[in-house]
């Protein structure tokens, strides 16, 4: 039987637009239409940044998906950009983004839903 080594975590990705910002843990709360490809599209936004969410939760109710994603290793600025990209997906109705844990940049929770 082969011996498996634990995978080492990838180094934190440098954020060229926000050099001074610390990395943080962010929580996304997404409301989207219940379509087969929505989860893949949402999670792909993290995969393209070489990020693996620490926690993903999904609840389907009344033709809608309520998705909660917690991901670390990105700056608050990059977290907001990913949130905007989520909001631009056709099936996504709203995105709420909030920082979690302790880091050195002062931020507020951000609602990325259309008004």
C-alpha cells in the first residue's frame, strides 16, 4: 500500500493591488437560483486563485440555493473582487461578504447585492 504524505499548504498569494493588506478569513453568504452548475461556478472563482475553502455549506429551498463559504489566505481587497465576480454570475441573486477572525486592516461587512 502506498504511503501518502500530507499536502503542504500553498504559500499565500501576493496581492499586487493591495500590498499592505494582511490576509484574512472571509465568509461569503450567497443566494442563487438552484441550477446544476452554480456550485461549480462559485467554487471555480476560488480555484482560479489557488484557494481551497475551509468550509462550504449549501441548503436548497424553494428553488434557491443558500451557499456559505469560508475561505482564508486572501486579502480583504481580493475577497471583495471575488465577491463582485460572484455577483456578476447570472444565477446569483445576492452576495454578502464579511471578514472573520483577527487581522490588521479595518474593514466592515460588505453587501454586494443589487439594490
